C-alpha cells in the first residue's frame, strides 16, 4: 500500500482552480473513445508474462497484493526479470509481496537474482531446499549448494523463505484465497464424505514414475467469489491424476494455466474433464511446449470456450496450434503478456492480449 500525504490548499485557490478546470473541460470535452494506458483495477488481475517457454504468472489481488508464481529464465541481459517488472508496473505496483517457486527448474527460478536487484520481494515460498533436511523429501534436480542459480536464490531469499505443503494457503489479505493442492508429490487430503469422481472410470492409466522435480511442483488454486484459477507449475501425469482420482480434490476451475508449457506428458485428460475450465492459457515458447496432443486434448474439453497461447509452436502446423487471433505474440522474440481481469465479485472475467490488444469477456461458473 502506498501512503499518500494530503496538503491543504487555501479555499480561494481551490475556487480559482475550479473555474480554470471548468473552462478547460468546456474547451476540451472528453473524447468518447479515449483509452487509458491502464485503468485502475478493483478486481483480481492475472498476467501471463511471456518468458519464452518458462513460467512467470503474476497475480494482483484487489488489495494490490502481488503474487508472482515462478520467475522465468536467467541470462539474456535479464530479459525475463525486465518483462516481469514491466507487468508489475503496468498493474500499478512496485514490489513482489509473495514469490512462489513451483519447483527447482531453471525456467522457473532463473529470474530471481535479476528481480531481487530491481524491486523489493517480501516472502519467498518454495517446497524446501536440500539443506532444510525435511524428512521424506527429495531434490532430484537440486539446486545444489554450488549451483550458481542456487547460490543466487539462497542469497536473495535469506531469512525470507517459507515452505509450502499440500493443504497450506498463502496468507493473503481480503477475499482472495490461494490454496496449495499439491506439493512435493503429495496431494491435499480429501474432504470428509467426498464421493468418487465418475470420470475416473475411463481415466487413462499411469505412466512410468516421473523422477524429476516436475512431479514435485507446487499446485495453487486461486479463488475469488465465483472465480477459480489453477496453476499446476510443471506437474506431470500421475500426480495430476491423483488430484482428481479417485476423488476430485480440485473442483471446477474457470481459468486454467495449461500445465508444463503445454507438454503432453502433462495435462491429463481426466483432470481437464473434471475441472471443466472455460479458458485455457498456455505459457509456451516458439520452441518449447505447445505439443499437438495437448492442443487436441484442450479442443476435447466440452466446457472450453477459448484456448490462448503465448506463442505459435514453430515446429507444428497451423492446425496443431490454436487460432492465430488467440496467440499473443506473432513475433518469436515475444514480450507481450496475456492479461486477465476478474470482476470484484468474481462473476466474470476478461482476457486481453497484451496491454493494448483485443479483449473478450467470459462468465464464471
Ligand atoms: Zn518449466
């Protein structure tokens, strides 16, 4: 929250100013089609920042609290931290209150050092580091203490780290909630009396165990009024299935971040069918994710009204991508985000390509 100070102006000067402004309004009546750079938001906003096949999803609550889920790639002159900071500024904010790292892959925590140089970061949330010594936890992909990115993360987050487990929630102000549905390969407990999910009778079988950090991703469900958003990081097939079978632990979702950049070892069909999203947004790159099988699975979701991609997959044909007008970046170098604006009561939401692109409205479930 920014503090604004008020200075008192003598009444005579207010009167003169009033006359002056009235005159100006008469001379320059408001232009009907004027578009503000960014209108102030009273609802929830979600920015899918283009980090070219990495992940960086910014959530801004009605209370102007900022939650960044993953921080993109390192290097390239801090390209990804710059893009993330731009989205934060476009939202009218100046800091990251909560930085969640879903798992220990370079495209998800590589931007931390660049961000820490540019703006204050409140709390760092992750699934633990090897040195935490959490019983039963494993860290197949590090970060090892001598990994330069691991060193940078440890330095930036020193004294500000907290660990998330399935069932935890982020401590947000106001009405928005963010609950952890899975972390470190474990899913949230089923609510008492929950019945079986009928969709599981036709669920595809398990794949060989994924021994990478992807399977250990933190999964967050955001909720405001009647709106729900699901971000599963890079979660893979078997744990995705555990989220909805034998019991549905997720519930209905409006907005779905297509998991794992749209790779087909993620986005389990039974999860997609069960959560029944209206809109899917894929954070793929021109050469990362966006598999044809995933695009097809999205088309088969009966409830889905729109599937967006940050990029066209350069390796597949037009028929294996979403429609051209649903792709945020025509330029493979990218940099244009997809912005979602949720009404204060969560009853509807708008999806916009970039800060100035076309916008479409959807009704929440
Ligand atoms: Zn990834």
